[in-house]
């Protein structure tokens, strides 16, 4: 079960990372944007680390304090969960 949860976090983080890049590209080109609600939902459901990494990599949403602080906190929680789950799967 721990492996499934770790996989979930990894998949959502990768997806969140690419969604941040996509939204940045769309913002620059005037295209269809990813709703902020969607970015938050992805981060909350386990993609916080990827969302934060994408925010830093693509320099997207970095002026928004709520995103900077919120995505960082979610990234920390996701990484802590992965470390904890990896430790419990090794012990069991």
C-alpha cells in the first residue's frame, strides 16, 4: 500500500510540474490558461512538490505569496509523507 501512495505522489508531482510549465507558456502566448483552482487541487492531492518545483523552474506564480507559501508547505508535506512511507515499507 505504501508503494501505491508513493507512486500517487510521484505521478501527481510530475503532472503538476508540467501543468505549471504549460500554464506559464499559455500565459506568455495568450492561450487557454489552467485555472488556479486546478493547480491548487493537484498540489493538495499530492502534487505539491511538483507544483513548487514547476513554480521555481518556470518562474510562474512566484509573485503570489499564497502560491509561494502554500506550494512550499504542500511540497514539504508530500516529501515528508514519501520519506515516512518509504521507511514503513522498508520496515515491514
